[in-house]
């Protein structure tokens, strides 16, 4: 009897120890999950709903409501110019489409810089900033940077003609008249995604009304040339003017005239300076 009682006691103590061990593991696992959940709550990033395109879109294609979907976007990483309401994309009273002016990939956020105004096509007028004007400049292979210009580039505009130099004399000069001008079209092409070189006959730039007058006068009185600005170049160009005299150097003043008389004395020739006759 005592043997049986002792055996039961040992088994009971073993089961109790096993239960304590299992309970400790369960509580430890539960606590770890609880800590992980608390950490996840701290790491949650606030999001807002923005519209993205649900298919790849290229220049000139129309965007309607069926081409868009709403996704949650991190609030601190929203691209500038995104849309959060469908009414902002297709306002009441306007035609229910926009036109792509810059290519977009599937899942990319819809932004104002990549689409036209509501109901507008992909023409130059949809690219103009408020208060700016489009002005066409005649170009050729040399003045148009050998055909490597494309919409979205920036150019410096130089004028070559006859002007007055610093000493008041008339001479041929070349002068920078506008710097970092946005190019919005090459011939009739306003597609920013076009990469093939095009030998253009005209390029269209975005300028203020006063700059339009300056370019028109410059084009009528001389020849305009363009210089392509680097995509990453943020420098400010100072005033530049070069005259013909600076290119070919100053013309040397005529040498002072001297006169002399040569006299032979035996085998010796003597040269005597005399006043030059007028």
C-alpha cells in the first residue's frame, strides 16, 4: 500500500511539474505575441487614399474613371500633385476625361504634371503654366543643336546681329538674351517620351509675354541660336556678350611712317632719317 501511495505521489509531482512547464511556455509565447503586436502598432505608418492608374498609359491616350483605382499611400511620401478625390480629377460640368502628356506605368500615382486639364487634348496649350505663353523659334541643324532637342529640355537663347560695343562702335555681336527656357514642343511634337533625334524647323518655348516681345524683336533683327542646358544643371548663367573684335583680336594700329636717305661713301652705305613728305 505504501508502495502504491509513493508511486502515485511521484507521478502526481511529475504531472504538476510538467503542467507548470507547459503553462510557463504558453504564458511566455503569449507575452511575446503581445509585445510583437504592440511594436507593430507603434510601427504603423499613417496612410491616405490616392488615385493610381491601373494600366500602362502613353502620350496622347485618354484617361477615364475606369483607368483609375484607389490605393493607400504613406502620408509622408505622397508625390506632389496627386489626386485624392474623383471630383478633383473630373470636375462637375467638364468632360469626363483627361489626356496623358507624360507616360505612366501601371500602379503609378496620377499627378497633375502628367495629364492635361479636364476634357483637353495633349496639345501645347495643355502644357502651359498659368500666365505663360508659347512662342515658336525658327531653327536649323546648327541653331537647333543638331536635332537633339526634345520637349522637356531647357535651352539658352543667343542672339547674333549688329550692335554697339563698349566704345560706341558698330560691330557684329552675339548676346545671351534668355537663359534656362523650357522647351515644350519640337515642330508639332509635344511628347516628352520621344527620344529619337529630330531635325526640327521650329521649336516652341514657354515664356512670359514680355519675353515673347523680346524674342520676336530679336528674331526679326538678327539670328537666334540655342544651347542645350544639362538635365542636372542648376547653375545661374550671367550676362554673356561677345563682339567680333573679341573673336579676331584688336586690329593693330598702323606703324608710324619713317623716311630716310641712303648715302654711299665708298663701300659704306649711310642711312640718314629725314622728315617724311605729307
